[in-house]
């Protein structure tokens, strides 16, 4: 046996991490040429191009890169099992209000209690630092401050949740008939906000290097994306930054709603500017493309000119000295703007890929205190369209944009021209007194990681007539009618039309069950309607705007709102019926499709899959291993014999 080489603890740890990474499938296994040759006759076998230390270094590099990507992953709190169980029970029993009232279409201002609680929530600020401080010292100060902020925010959020739960418990004690009361609310869920300091550090860096900040708001519900905590943080920055609110996805909500929200935002925040943008246009369909719609990055010329005229006005205001400097002649002589004063704004009127500025000569940084270019930062919550807007500005795919929120992990810098730099900040979920269900509806959170699907669907069903949108039939109507064997005297048998005329009450579980039956989704082995998969698919349709929806601002007149539609815009995209949401998922979204399917497959002790086919109104379930298909043939033969 050859003599064992001494190995350091660091190398041993790197090799163990490599083995585990290969086992998980994160890193491909080494090829045969990289493996060391087996020693023969106690002679040292040397494989060309292989070095044990080099292999360990490569393994350590792979593991380091993997840990670095996970370091910037968003982190959120978990929901309690009691909340999950209670919300599921109430979603199964509480009937939905039908028809929907007109108030459902208007975004309601927060109550006074929620406003006071929201004012207490803040965004963490970066502690003060000096250039002579070491990196570890700065990081320790940031981590200590962030830990204290996290504890205070958790306490305030829990107090906000408990206040609503106490009120609901008092109301539920008075109303014992849960199944008959449509006003009973589900327990308040915990609001989600970013808990990873590394993601907040990306925001700190973007705000430090930017002179103008574009805050992107989804025009379907702008107040959700600009909470008081973010407004207070941005207005407290020194020196003050110019803030521009950008309404995205205006092509989804329509011109009337977008203009109404822009007017409301200007009245609420008179010190900031508001613009509207679009990010995509539909590509002309080719032959054989089918119903799926393809889109290209595009910003209409009128909206593009409006955006850059606003940026130009902000730049002009920054170049002007403040009032305190203008009144003092001595200070006015030495004052210099903190941005580049001369910028060719005409060159950015059309989409193009601007060149990077040339590197400065060494020693010129000390001579010139004026920045070399104007920096514009893009800030917003996940999935509001920051990366899509960048692609639209350049007219091509420059950065990765996805339906899954949180794709941007690190802030990215792009140059429109040598004088203007754009910085794309990763999406952050800011603290706010908004429940988890509303955050899921607005696609802020990844749907695949949401544990409470029934409560999210219940919230959506109180705002949209989902059963009408999806053309669903009540599950009771899908059940086979039982034969009435009772005898009736003449004229006393109840008419079938009277039973059918009774209004059917819908619950959240009725919607999920009916949609699962419509799609032919059943759990493995047990064969029950897969409500988890149905809820997952419905949430994706809402998040991807395949079921378009949008709120009206709080000051909108109720007379102009259509009754019974809620926030639904009244149409469904043609590719909705193709179930394309299942095929357009990202790889990291397929964490789980159905908890019930997993449980049923393991409870029965068999991993055999269930094949489901839907033909018109008939659902055929084939199972039972290799010979399961024979049962279908036997059934068809028996039907043929009976017909003969």
C-alpha cells in the first residue's frame, strides 16, 4: 500500500465539500482523465495533468462560488403551523361574497392603527464609517446594527399581527356559524420583508453612488411598492437624491388607470416626479407559432422622451446651487456641482448600447473632484420590472429578466453613453403593514416557496370572480346525481328547476377543486383533486398577468366602477387555456407542485406515477403498475359487448 500523503485540515474539508456537492448534483463529477491512476507494484502512478492539490483548489473554488451565490439569496420568516391549519380550515368553510362589491376594485387606505404601525417600520441604514477603518470593523458595525434593527422590526410586526388576531377572535366568538358568515376574516398573516444583510448592502451601495433614483412601482397596485419605510429612508439620504417614481406595466392596466394612479401619486408626494413606462411589445407571429405570445424589449418613443425629459430636469436641478449657497457670495464662488454638468441628452433619445468611458489617467482623481458621469439607480421590489426597463432602454436583452422574482442577485452597472451610468439594484421586499397574501398576488414573493396557498387564493377570490374567469362549475354540480327512491304523491315531488335556481355559495376549496377537476389534476394513488397544484397554477396566472387585474386609486369614484368584477380587467389572455404556466417555469421554481401528491405516494409505499387524461367531460385514471393499461382495454371491450 502506498504511503499516505500528509493532508491539511483545509484540504480535507475542501475534498469533503466537493464530494457532497457532487452527490447533490451541484457540481459535475470529474472525468476519467482527471481521476488519479491506481498505483501498481507500489510505484507512484502519475496521471498527466492531475494534481491532488490543484484538484482540491478547484473544488474549493467551486464551493466558494456556490456559497457566494447563496449568500445573496433573499431570506424571509416562516409561517407558524397554527396559522397554516386555521387558514386552510376557514378557506374551506367561509363562503365568498358574491357578487363582488364595488369597493373591492378600489385600493383602500390603511386604517389609522395600520398607519401608525407602518410609520414605525423603517429600512436599515448603513452605519457611519471612515476611510481609515478596516473592512472587518465596518462589517462588524453593520452586522451589529442590522441585528438590532431586525429584532425591533420583528417585535413591531408581531404586535401588528396580534392586534388583528385579538379583534378577529372577539368577532368569531360572537358568530359561531362560520360556514354562514361571509364577513369572517382569515387570521392576519405575517408580512414578509428582506432579512438578509447582504441584500440590504446592495441597496446601500446603489444609493451611495447614485445621484438620481428611479423607484419602480407596479401600476397594478403602486402603494404596495412604495411603503412609508422606503419613502422615509430615501428622503433621509444626505446629500439629498432626486427621486422619480416610475409606473411600470402600464400596458397591462390601461391608460385610464395609469393616469389615475399618476395623479394620485403626485397629490400624495408633490416633491417627487412621476412617469409611466412600458417594457415590451408583442412580436409578429410567425407561421406555426401557435397561441403563445413572444415579446421583445421596447419602450415607446413618447414614453421614452417623457422619461429622459424628467431625468434632464432632475439633472438641471442638481447642477443649480441650493438657496443657502446662492445667498452667500463667498460660498457660491467655490461651490461645484456634485454631478457632471455637461451631458449630451440628445444622444440617449434612441435605444443603443453605449460605450464605456475611457479609463482615467493615474493621478487625475485627486485633481478632479467632479464625477466623471451621472449615475442613475433603479430601485424597487422584486418583479416590478427593473431589468425589463433596462432592456427596453437599450432595445435588446442586456440583463436577465424573468417572471420569477429575485433573479438579480448583485447590482449591475450599464452605460447608456460615456456620461450616463445606470445601476440595477436587486429587488428588496421592504417592511410594510401588508399581509403575505397581497404580496403574493403582486408577485413580490416566489410562488413556489409559499406554504399557505389556500389563504392566498381566498384573498384573491375576494377581489376577483375566479369561478367566472376560469369558467368553473361548482363541485356539487359535477357529482353524479343520486337516484331518488322515495315515493311521492301527485303534485308533491319537488321540481328540479327549483333546486337548480338556488344560488350556489362558493368557497376557496370549491374553486381549487373545480379547477383541478377541469384540468384533470389528481393526486397520485388517492386520486383526489390536486388542490395545491390548482392553487399554484391560479397564482401564476395572476402574477404573470394572464388574468389581468389592477386596483383603482383610493380617491376614485365608485360610480365609475363595474359591479361584480372587482379588480378584474374583464379579459383573459388567449394562452391561458394552454396551461403554458407549467411549461414556462424556471428551474428553481419546481420546488414542489403538490404536497398531497407527495404524501399520498409515500403513504401507500409505492412510487408508481398516475397517468391522467382528460377527454371532454370524462376523466380516465390509469394506474396499477405495468398492467394498468390492460384495465382500460378490458373496460372498452365490456362496453362494446354491452352495446351489442
